[in-house]
C-alpha cells in the first residue's frame, strides 16, 4: 500500500463495530501494533501525552482507557496535578471498558460521541489528547475542527498519527502488512504523511508548538491561538 493507492476507509459505524473486541485482546493487540506498526514505545507515548493535561482535559477517542490510566499513573509518579477528565469515543464497547476501569473515581466522565460532532460548548477544555487515533477517524478534518472549537484559547492539543511505513527490511514490510490488515478490519482508516497531518492541524486553526517523527509515528503539540 502506498499513498497513491489509498483504499477507501470505512464509515464511523463500521469502525465502531471493528472495535467491538474484548478489552484484554484490544490491549494485547495494541501493544503489538505499537511495536511493529508504529515502531514506537510506551515511554515515548507517555512523554508525548503525559504533560498535556490542563485542569479540564478531553481525552478524545479514549478507547478502553488503558492508555489514559497509564498516563495518569505516569503523572502521579511525576507528582503532576490531578485534573478532571472527560473521555469520548464512538465505539460503545470501548467506552464500556473505560467506564468500568474508572468506575467510582471522582473527576471522570465518559461520553459516546463522534469526534466530528461533540456535545460540548465552545472553549470548554484546557487541553485535548488524541492518542493513537487520528488515523482511525473517518472525518479527521471534522474531528480537528471540533477539537479546536471545544478548546479554550491558549489550550494545547497533543496528538500522534501513524505514518506510511518507512525504514529497512523487514520492518517496513511488517508494518505495511499490519496496516493492510487494520484497514481491512476497520480499526485503521489510513496512515498519513507527516506533512499532510501538519497541514490539516494548521487548517483547523491551530498553531504548531512542536513536532517530531520517530519510527512510523508523527507526534505533534499544537495550540489554539490565545
Ligand atoms: C487505536 S484506538 C486508540 C485508543 C486510545 N486513545 C489509546 O491510545 O489506546 C482508536 C480509537 O478511536 C476511536 N474512534 C474511531 N472513530 C471515532 C470517531 N469518529 N469518534 C470518536 N472516536 C473514534 C475508536 O473507537 C478507538 O477506540
């Protein structure tokens, strides 16, 4: 698969159905994908997303909340302040996992919504993380526009995106096979080129704070102008 032959992605309903798996299998599969498709590590992801939590935080496309929980543990280990977190996801089964994980804990709310159509007022959130999900969204521009809308001026967005595989044999081929499988299954909409993601983030109105590429993963921190 190359950029020039990008296959048509699935609808948000098909994507939500593809995410209907047992939370334990989702987590094991996620670790495998992180290592062999993203060519990235949990530690790198912690460093990308862990610092980006303001007093009222939106974790968009939060999945089962496994990664969110790891981030919050990392924050507590770093003695960073506690925050209120709202998690959003379009797959009800993923949300059920998140609800279960944080049940009974204060400061957490989980809502079923499409990233491109969120039930929040303008400027509600200090920070937003979109972790491992830009490349899963069928309407990524709509999702970025909505993210921009619900953030306070001066608020920051941390996101990453899966890139078209690069690197030497056999790693490029392995990542390519995993991506093709993910697209067929519906858990991946499309990989990206980093310039394309950067352009879409800027087009949504954000200004770039920092970005970098590691393995097949583009990490970006952007700000809604104050
Ligand atoms: C690879 S998972 C990442 C989950 C979590 N952020 C993590 O890092 O483990 C991608 C998530 O995006 C969600 N998703 C896909 N399309 C969505 C949409 N249109 N709106 C909200 N969430 C969506 C999926 O349901 C899935 O939970």
